[in-house]
C-alpha cells in the first residue's frame, strides 16, 4: 500500500522530533548539525578501513583452500576458452540432468564445442544447473561476490540445485574490504543486489543437523581460470 504525502510528512516530523530529543539529552545543540553532516560525508569519502588480516603470499591458494573447506569443488583451466569443457566434464562426471542456464555475459564462449546444450539467460524455478561468472572472490573466507546486472542475473547462483562459477584468478582478492575497494576502483556502479556467497546453501535449524541446499544450490563447483 502506497503512502500519502501527508503520511510521509508526519513520519519525517516524528523522526525529527525523536532526533531532537536525543540531541538535547546528549547536550548537542542543533547548530552542530551542519558540521557533523560534513564530517560524516568526509569520513565516507575517505573509505577508511579498520584492522585486517596480515597479507598472504598466495591469495589464490588461500581462496582454493577456503573454498574447499566450505564444501566447494575446484577445477583449474589455463584460459576462459577452456572453461566450457571443464563445465562439461563436471556435469558428465556427476551425471547431472537438465539444460544449464548460463549468464548472457558468457554466451560468447564455445559451449556447443564442449558438447553442452545451454540456455542463455536467467534460470527459472525448474532449471537444475546454473553457470555464472563472478564479480570478485574473497580468499579469506572462500566467498564469491556477485554484483547483479542485466547480463549477470543474481538468480543463477540462487535457484538451481547445482551452481558452477567461473572465477578468474585476477578476480581473487584477500579480504571483503578489498572487494569493495576493487568495486570502486573498477568504476562499477553499485548494483541493485550485491551478494556474498560462501559454498553451498546450508542450514542447521532442525536439531542442529547440517542440511545442504536449504535456500539455494546444494552443489557448488568452481572453475578457476588463469
């Protein structure tokens, strides 16, 4: 249900009153507000980072280690051109059925040459396999970062039972903070959905027993490229 302009006005007035009471109790006069807002904006522009882990010599190796600890499987290929064959081998090895739904941004790869019949686009509820790339990958936690765009739909790593992600080695960063720094450095607009995914979906809500695939894929395979 949409809100009327009068409702918005009343809400804003109530919010201003609550903040005014807080400022009065803190002994902070309204005259400080302009300066405080400027300081807050300056702080956000500086992108200051808190304490982080020590640097590691092999970020990609750490990413592989952490990913496997999160129950992902990992394959290696030297170039993106060989990624479709790696996907085909994994699908055949596990005797997976269904037509993979592939990111439109990956449609130019030779899927047919790898013997795969694919469908380009976002998966539907009955698609069993989704193949995507990533925006970045965080080595510290074995986490994949997805920044949704029209040609890189978020549903690919959420809906299918099996998710295969193509990860370029130069997309691997050490920490989450570095992923955000890369997002800004690469001049990418902040997406509508920025998802951090670590391994297959899981839950332990029932009797503290781990169940895979509770809210998404129960099988995640990484093809590390480079």
